[in-house]
């Protein structure tokens, strides 16, 4: 299953204050069905894009010496 979530940032999320901006997150989920029930599921969501939309300042990590 491929999906898109959309919503408006009306309250604080992960320390980011409400902005009123529309946020869109896309993802994909794969499920394994056994005996008519979901036995396992795997999900991938574009968290990087989500956090960019929230206003995170994304910086590469510095490597230790």
C-alpha cells in the first residue's frame, strides 16, 4: 500500500511550534497475510521530508576523531 498523509500544523510537534503550514508525508507499507490476518508488516515513511516541512534545520553529524 502506498499512502499520503496531509495535515495542518496547528499545535506543537517534536518541539516545533504551530505554524499553520500544511505538512505532507508519503510512505509505503507491505503486509504479509497468514490465515486471513496480518502476520507482519513493514513500513517506510519519508521522515526527512516530514521534518524539513516542520522546520527542522538539518545538518550532517560531525564525526569524532
